C-alpha cells in the first residue's frame, strides 16, 4: 500500500470515528443474521411481553424492495469512463445498511487517492449517503446526484435489522480474500453503530428477539434446496462482538411452541437515520442535485473528476451489470405499537417493531425465497397471510382490531 493510499485511508477512518450523534447505519434482510446459539443460563424467564396486535385491517402500507445480490460480493473496484475515474460501491444483497460504513470507508479511500478534492456520488440510498458523508468529513467537496431522494429509494424500504451477511455473496464464488474483507467492513460498521445508541429518535437500538421452533425443527429455515445458491454465512467471525442466542426451556417463555431461542439484536430506525444523515450532509456543506443517468456516458455531464457509483440495484440497468440478481422482499407495515420492544420469527414470518410501524415479512423456508424475482408490485395476499400467521400465534383473529 502506498503512503498516499495509507494517508487517505486514515483520513476516512478518522472521519468515520467522528460521525457523532447524527449519522446513519443499518440495513436489512429477510430473516436477519444467523446468530450463534448456546445454552441458556438457568433462572432466566422472559419478562412480560406486550401482545402484537395482528390484523389485516391494521396494515398501513405494503412495500417491496429488490436486494442487489452479486455472487462475488459487493463491487468495490475502480474503472475509467471517459475522463472520469469511477469507484464502484454497490451489490450488497440484503446487507447494504449493515455494511454501509465499512464498505463506504473502502470506497471513499479509493476515491481520495491522488489527492482529489471534488467528488461526485451517484445515488442517494444507504451507500450513497454514507459514502458522501465520509468523503466530506475527510476533506472533499461532495455533490450527490440522484434521480430520487432517499425516501423514494429501495434502501428506504429496508427491514432495519443488523444483517451483515444476508445474501451478501455466494460462498462458492467469492475470491479467497473476501471473507476477511467482509469482516473488515462488518466490524467497521458495527463500531460506528455503537456511537449512535441512546440518541433521540433511536437511530440505532437493541431489541429482544424470539425464534420459535415447532416439532422436530432445529432451525428456523429449512435445508438448502438442491441446486440453490450457497449464500455466504460469516457470522462466526463476529462472535466476539455480537451477542449470541440461547435456547429457552419450557417454563422460561410464554409461547405455545416446543422450543424458543432468545437473543438481543441491533436494529435501525431507517426513517430517522436517513433523515438525520441527509441533514448532516447538507448542513456540513454538501449538495444534492436531481439528475438521471441512463448510460455511463452520461457521467460526462459532471464537473467532478472522480465519481463514486452507489446505484444499488439500479446498476444492473445503468452499468449493464448482469452479475446483479434481484432478490424480492416484501414488508407489510402495521400501525406502530410503542409498547412492543421485541421481535419474533415464527413459521417463516419475521416481525420487527420500529417507531414508524410493525414490520411483518414473509421470508420463506430458505434464502432462495424471492431470488431472481424482479416484480416490485405489492402482493396483498402474501401480506395478509404473513399477518395471519402471527395473529394465530397470539390467539387473535386475522380480521380483528
């Protein structure tokens, strides 16, 4: 590594460490990270839980997100397009928010090589916002160019749970050094998130999670179907910093199932995080301009010599990147329940409480659920079925109030 590159990396890391109270973290996945499971300490009993009010008439909206899966993992290389040096930062599957600070630290370091002081960022989602703010705090003058602001992006439709290895890569097709690179990104992001705990609006918080198992099942998801993608799972590499899950014995929990696993997971209030991060960027001198890019040649319109491409799933069309495969995920949003501070995974349905609503998501019996599906139209029947599954758990009628 050259001295210039080392210096740029230090500048970005220094900026990352000083993000303070109004930064952003987190993304989303269907089922969340697969945690380490260990025996539960004797004497633990689940505290009283406020019941989830599950009924179809409490659905406030249904959103669909296409996760940009790349078998080789996120694209972080550099190429030249005309007179522009382009640094790519996209293709994180269901781990975009969770890896954002670590991935953007790498991308920003590459963008700053050569002493560049003016940088364009394409895209206003998770990776675009984090890249822009890191570059700005490392001393660059940054403008974000995007067709849509953050609330209209796919990133804004994220579940909001810490899921750094959710469909992040195909374990059989990654480069030998990718697991270590993933760990570097995850640890950098995780450390940043710790600085955002306990803040107004709860941009980052912790919540109890309960995974419910029935019959002879030993896992909440089924076995990998023959011929399916071998999605990478690297959770063991973080076992020293991420809390594990524990089995609960009968009498330690209130759920009507054979076995329950309990743990604590990090989650993100994406609505508040996106708002705060955008405000930070603008207040510190950044600019956001509306612009549509149809081909890489359109970059010639930009005055900046360096461009960081954070277009997520949009890179499939813009860059003609056929290595991106869509993975469809749908959320049914129910009206918020401030008294609910826990999540549930039951019969392939994930429930996560957020200040802006209760997230209810059908995640299927394997990670192949939604793989290769590019349809972003909401499916009301799927949403109501997911809500009914959880309603049955609490003994309430799906159509109740």
